[in-house]
C-alpha cells in the first residue's frame, strides 16, 4: 500500500485525518481514490486538465513530481504540500 500525507490545511475535508494508506499504480489513481473517499478533494490538487495546480507540490519518496501519471509502488510515500503566500 502507498502512504499519502496531506497538508494539515486540508484535513477539514478528511475529518481531521492527514495520513492514508491506499492501493494505486500512479499519482492520478491515488488522487482518484482519495476523491472517492472525500468527494471534491482532488480538485484542490489538480485542475480540469489533470495538471498539478501551481500552488501545490507533490512529492514521491522525497522527489517532487510534475505530472499526475507518475508511477508509484507499494511502500512508496506520497506527500502533498500547499504553498503559502502573503506579505
């Protein structure tokens, strides 16, 4: 199973949970599975063109990825970070 960790800012969508273990073969499938559990959450990470939103960063085993079709395997760790802005 793949472990995914979400930013604490988005735990209001998940009932307060930030870590999940899911079965997926790529990041897109992982986000689809998460969206099945929490409808609408995937749209926070990717846009209508299935591209990672500019203010989101997705890491697989500590390496930032730039496409949602990135393959993942059992025991991989996916971490999603949300950029903060302000002044």
